[in-house]
C-alpha cells in the first residue's frame, strides 16, 4: 500500500506542476518538492502514511474514488483537481490539488469532525479496502487525520493550495 503526503504550497507551485507534462509530475513531486518541503517547510507538510486510503473512504461513501461524496470532508484526500492518476496509464501515482477556497472549507469541516462520526464512516468502508477493518486500523487512521487538522488550518490561514500525493 502506498504512502500519502499533503503539501501546502503557493499557487505558483501548482501552476509550475500543471505546466509539466503529466508523466513528469510524479518525478517533480518526489525529487524536488518532497526534498524541499520536508527539509525547509515541515509546517507545510502532513504525512498520512498508509492511513490516507482509510481516511478518504471514511470521509466519503466508503469507496476509493475520485467522486468525493460527503462534501466538504469528502474532499480532504482525493478532492480537487486531479493532476495525475485516475486513468489506466497513470496508476503508479496520485496527485490532486485543492485551491485555497476549498482548503478553507476543508479546514472548517475538519475542525468539527468528531471521532464518533469518523468511526461511523470507517465502519462503512466497502469490501475493496485492502486491509481488514479493525479497531487498530481505525485508531491509526484517526491519529493521522488528527495530525492533518492543524496542517489544513495553517494552509487555510495562509491562503495556500493543498497537494495530496501518493505513490502507488
């Protein structure tokens, strides 16, 4: 299972990413953006580890889909513009970009999310989820989501875009 990361970036970074040919976007993320942000801007990163999959499913309809039902929380992971992924020849990486207005809505929604509501969503995850549903996995996913809440608040406060990335 892949590792997910959130990056809070200025609009210029998103424009640069969009200007690259699609096949070069994952390389840019892994070889340039990750190194820069993990070293110089740790407050602008939130690692989701493998929990991103369960988080997305728990905040949507239980499936792993770019159709992010349950707005605004359904947009936390795969919401926004898909810059890479979602088609047969791009199944090795995911990149989505959320604009500042969306980030603000997501931050507000996350601030009101309770563990009980998240658990109800987790319990509704469909059978395509690659791990057995368990209390341990639910707690693991909830903890990673909790770490992302201040990240979204920071990004919203500073008018930044949020990129979600995952290598598959």
